[in-house]
């Protein structure tokens, strides 16, 4: 590796100094908004203040207030912070990777991290943008407000502040992409899990019109926003724990650590997050967007904009991650499986029966995890693909991790080190990808994401009526949901270079 050299760029707030190594310049912790501190807590993000001289952007920025989110037994440090909030309020920032020498006009990719809306950071090792920059892309990662700070429903504050932060960041990108060699007219926003849910919601948001040309939704969809009444119930519960009124004025007086502790207490309790018997997050996330018909609309109130190219997909066994980390998957009984799903689905027993519940030899815990993969991820992602008005491409990530004797399978988040081509960050005895993950699969996924950012075509046929999709790391066959046509259209696939089925409507890599 070459010796790092200084690299300076000029933003709308002032000059920033990053470091360039082997032809790739990196700028970290560049603010897109003022710190949400004091009167700016529970308020709209305001532009970052200007500064004189050159601001240091050589070290990681701070993270949004959060406690550490753990998955027992699994090393999640590549994808989630290993420590909690440090007390620094200046966390509304972006990180940028770009070729040091360029002629400008490069496609821009903006990554929004996941973490169930309560955790995550833009600076995690797996999100290093060096490989994207080497592929001729300006890669940016974004931080935003989380949990009670970002998604409380208060009568005297704007809704969905975390989502509005993302809009503010994308506006900053429009004004500053050129300073790093990027083309503001060719922005691809992409994210995973909570980040993907956010992006899919922005597809339906007029407030985000014109801020991006393409979108990649990894393990997400646009059906997550809950009714505002559900969000208010959650906010009132945390206010009761704090013994303060459920108002922004009162919440601003609560120190951040105290609010985080109250949030942890809240999340440890049983929560009623269902509306008419169904919770679109199926218990996986308490905080998140609420429908306000401003920045977050109900998914069917507005067809997603036809001016945006869309790439959407899931991993084959999303909920394996949660089933593994809970440690009790094999011990779940039929009654417990039904009870767990019944808290968020009015027809729990019927749904689980479609996944083998009650059949000889079937494991209730496995039925629950498989059903939740379809309910929370695969089925609504396919519905989004059908509903979207513009060019739409679908994929499924099927490579199964050998880690933990294969119990993770193709779990939630496993695709990220492949997309970013950062496999080394997730290797090791407790790593997600095991000891020797297939580099060729990382090559294929990364190249598809880059191609999509350049052209809007990832390299396979659009989804459409034929239900065409790309299978990364999979073998020939169909990848249907078991929920039926009313909840999830079936997806028929075929293999690249292999014998096509009668459907002949897809391909596979890996």
C-alpha cells in the first residue's frame, strides 16, 4: 500500500481534507447538516454551518445515538457498530470515496445503512467504498437519526425525522457531488434492511423527487410505514417511562443517554404494534416510518415513480440470522410458533401450515423463520417490483454461508460484503461469510451494482410479467413464496449457460 497523501475538496460549507491511497481519495465525517443538538433535536435538519480554513476529514465521524445491537455468537462488527454512542452530536455526515484522478461526471452511489431503525452507522468496515471508487463510482455512505430521536410521533415536531435526514443528505449530494467528481444527474441510492425500507418509501415520496435517478433496495420494500396512531402509541409508552409529556418540547429536555435507556426499557417489553391485527414489521422493528402523506405515504397511495430505475431483491433465508441468534429455534413448539406470529398476523396458524407446521417431522421454529422471510421480505419486495412504474430488476441472493455449520444459510445481511467487495471484513471463526467465501460471486454482484449505476441495467432481463430474476450463488430452480398469488407472485427462474425451463425467465450466477 502506498503512503497516504492529502486530498482537498471544496464543499458548500467549506474545504475538507481527506486522504488518498493508491489512487482512491477518502473523506470521512463530512457534515451535511448541523448537529441535532439542543433546540435542533426533534426538528428538521438545517444546513451544516460554514467553516474557515480546511476541515479535517481523515477520521471516521461519530454515530447516531444508539446502544450496541448484538447477535449472540456472530461477529456483526462489519455491519454494526461495536460500541454505543460516544456523546458526539455532530453525526449527520457523509463519507466519500472517489478516484483521485478523474475527468468528472462519474456516477454517484449513496448508501443508507440498516439496523432496524435503532442501530447502525455509515462507517462500518463492510461499507468501505474503495472497490466502488476503483470501479469508477463516487461512493457515499450516510448517517441519520435513529430510534426515538428519529422516529417519535410528536404533536409539535415533524414526522419521520430520520427519513427527512436522508432527504437532506440527498439534497447535499445534489449540491456537492461535483466537488468529488460525481454527476448529480446520475445518483443511485441504495441500502439494506432499514436503509432499503427507507429508500423504497422515498420512491413514493414527492419530497424526494429529482434527488436520485436509480434505486437499489436490498432486503426491503415500501410497505413498512405504519399508521400514525401506532407510532403515537409507541411514543406515549416511552414518554410514560420517562415521566414526561409526549411532546418534542419535553423530549428535548431529556438527556440523550436517558432517552436511550428509556428506549431500551421500552423495547424489552411486549409492544402492541399491530394495526387491524397485522404489523408490517412482524415484530422485527419497533421504530420506523409512520404514514404522514408527506414524506411517507401508504405504499398503494401512489405508484412508485416511473422516472427511477429500480433493482430490488432479498436473500433466500433472511430470517435465519434472527433464528440463529435467538438460540432457541429448535426448541420452539407449535403453540409458541403460532403465538409469536399471531402478535403481528391475524391468520398465523393458516400461514404457518403452509410452511409445514403440524406435519410429521416438521420443526415449528423453522416454519416460523421461513414464513417470516416471505412475510417481511420476499413477498412485499416482489409486490414492489410489480408495482413500480419504471424499469425494474429483481434478484435473489442464495449463496449459503458455511459458518456455524451452515445454520446461517443465505441470511439477512450476508449479501453486503459481496456487494461492497469487502469479504475480508466478515471472515473468521465467527464471521458471517466463513473462511473462504467465493470471490467470483463478489465480483459478479459488485459488477452488477456498478453497471446498474452507470446504465440502469444490471445485466439481466427486467422483472415484468415474466417474473424474471437473477439468482446470485444459486442453482437452477424456482424461488416461490409459499403465501400464494394474493400475497406474493411466484418467481420462475432458469440458469445461465444451463438448460432452460419452460418459463425461461431468469438466470443464476455462482
